[in-house]
C-alpha cells in the first residue's frame, strides 16, 4: 500500500518518537517479527519466544524479566504493534540502530543472543554466562541478580568453575597456591590456609602496588643513569679534541723533529676516544633496552591493578617480576668518565724538554694516555688497612664497624677530652701513619659535601683540611670536585663518584685521587709535593647522617 505524503511524514515522526527497545526483540535483538505479548507484558517475536521455551526443560519463564509461569502461556498477537512495525517497514526501516555491535574476531559473544550474536559487555561469575548490554539489563534491574558478580567479558568462564563439585571458585589456598571452590576448602584442602579470592587479591594488590612504586623509582633512576650515559660521549669527545688540539700545537712547533711522534699520539687519542664511545654506546643500548622492558612490565601491572576480576588477577600475578627483580636497576653509568687533561699536561712537558728528553717525553705521553683509565689490580699490592682514630674524631662524628665507618650525628658523642681531637670541623684522622707506597679507598653515602684528605699527625685541630700546608684535601661539593692546599682552592673537572681511591707514594711526593668503578680507576687529580712527615688518611663530613666508609681491601702480592 502506497502512503500519501502526509502519511509518510507522520510515519517518520512516529519512528523518531518510539523508543528502540519497545520495538526490538530482546532474544534476536532485531525488529519484532509477528510480535506477541506474554502475561507479564513483554513482547517478543513469536518464533523467538517459542524456540526459547522449547529449550527449557521444566518451567517456562519470561526471557526478559525471568518471571515464571506454571503453564506455557498462550501467545497472543500484539495487533497495534504489528501494524506499527508494518508501517515502519514500508518506510524503509528494517532495523533500529543502537549502541550494540555484533561480536567479531577476538570478541566474546553474548551467550543469550540467538541468530546475530552481539558482543558481550560483561560476564557473570554466578551464572557463568556472558551478556550483551541488552541481555545484561535484568542483572541491573532485578534485585536478586544485582548481587551477582560481574567481570570483564571472558571466554574462559569454565576455568572459574570447579568441575569436581560444580561450584564457582571463590576461595584461594595459600598452602597450595591455587583457586578453590568452597567444597574443596572443606574437603581436600581441610586444614590449609584458605581465604577468599577477594581477600588474597587485596593482599597481593597491596604488594603489587608497592612493587609498582619501586619499579617507578627504578625506572626514574635508570633514566637518570641513561641521561648521564648520553652526556658522556660529548664530554669524552670534547676532552679528546682539546688534548688533540694541544698536541697538534706542540708538535707543530717541533716540526719535523716530532712529526712522527705527533701522528702516533693523535692516533692513540683517537683510538682511545673510539673505544670509549663504543663502550658508552653499549651501556646506552643496555640501559634503554632495560628501561623499555621495565615500562612494559609497568603497563602490565597497571592493567592488572585495574581489573575487577580477582581470579584473573591472581592467575597473572605469579607471572609478574618479583620484588628483587624490579629493584635490580640496569647497569649504572660508568663513573670513570674519560678525561684527557693528563695528555695535555704530558704534551706540554714534552714540548719544553724537546730534543733533550725526546725519548723520555714520548714515554710520558703514553703513560698519561693509559692513566685516563687504569686497572685497579696493580694498586692492590699497595693496599693498606685504614682505621679511624677515636681520639681525633670531632664530637659529632660516630665511629663504627671497627672504626672503619664514620657517621656525622646531630648531637655530640660522649668522647673524653684529647689534645688531638678536632674541635671546629667534623674531621677525623686514621690511626695508621702512612709512608712508602699506600693505596686505600673511601666510599660515602648521602654526602653533599665530603672531603677525603691526608694530613700530618700534628695538624692544627681548629683548621679545616686544606687551609694550611700540613694537609691536602679533595672535596665533593654537591656537583663538583675541588682540590685545596694551603688555603688555595680550585675546581677539578669530572663527574660524581661516591667511591674514591687514594694512592700515595710518600718518597716520590706523589698523591693521586681516583674514581673507582668495579675494577677500573679514573684519575681525578694528582698532586706533586714534598712530604716531610708520615701522613694519615683523613675525612671531613658536612651534613648530618652522612656516612663515609673506609673499605677493607684485600692485599695482593
């Protein structure tokens, strides 16, 4: 039947006014076909509701509100709705648009839908059924169904079901580390440490959140280390370029006489630079790979923390890294950043001596290059045991661990008066008098200002190390090194290192400070002096609760 223009316009208005759910069958989720109404008032396609009741073995109920009927209801055609639907179809409407979408690959389909199965929005752990938005509505409206536990759609609901007792797994056995049903707890797992899966999840979630915070700190520290590693090539290159430039100037003055030597030294510098750049690049790659893996783990943790499914949480929890694994940072940046200043110094000496000591000067250049990064092993044969003297310790310094560790406290310690005790600055001397060749190491924590020094025994106890001609001090002050002697202080270039090695050649008047990293040493500063008395290792600590520890190094012949 062809509709007039006014009828078509009226039908269009009617189409907009009618709510989509009133014209849709909740079983097939399409426009009603041959609509019928059952006693509870809900309407369905005749074929859909008949097929639904055919599948029910005992009782007949409404597919929408779940109301049960003692006898199978007689289906009565809904005349007015059928006429309205026919009118809508004549206007070209075959389906009503809605927010639901058909389940595709990888989606969990609704278990209630017949025909076109829609994508499930939730799964019910009580019903062990997945529902689309429309078929989920009874769980939102019916008081009894509102108590059911809804989780994200899952196609593995049977894993939540105990096949032996036909019960949902709601318990967790801590003794056997597995999910259980209530009957299992009273049967095979009687006497075990069992709790609800919700309680176990709550405990593990707290642990996981702690690990996540630690992982964030580890990532932050690793990114800081990576940044330092990324800055090293420029510093190495700049230092190498300065050394090469000074070397070129010196050899240019000697022209042909040192031409051969100049080429060899520059090549050594380039080789050293290339090897160091390769080393730093390898560390950068390792750090970046490690951070990427940790961030991936962090994303997995975040996803797991947000899931409302306790069982899903517990199943994936054991696959995550342990507390020890996430606190393990990537290899830290090397603290032996290369510095070619010693090369420049050696080349200047070579230029001054010129023809008289040509052979000797070339050897000094090669030695200087080797000292950019030295092996720790040769120094260990000069290792000496350094312990601190309580009679010299400032009252706010607390000694421990056999007098090898010193910590600055906020309050004075109960030390007796002594003529050698420091009274102004928080300083202390070692018991041992150092002569000949000696090597020792000091490591600090939480120090923004610390000085590692050597001094004579009768040094003025009211003077800061380096403010006279009886003590020599290398200090770290927040972000730079400085060397001080006889009240003259100047900065020393180099990155921070919390562990210093000190080498003393007393008879040669040589005092060297090194950054220590694993089994390598990097020269920070070298002092040439005349020592007239035995020296004592010394340390100064500026802020409270900072600690310096003198390592007990095993002597090697």
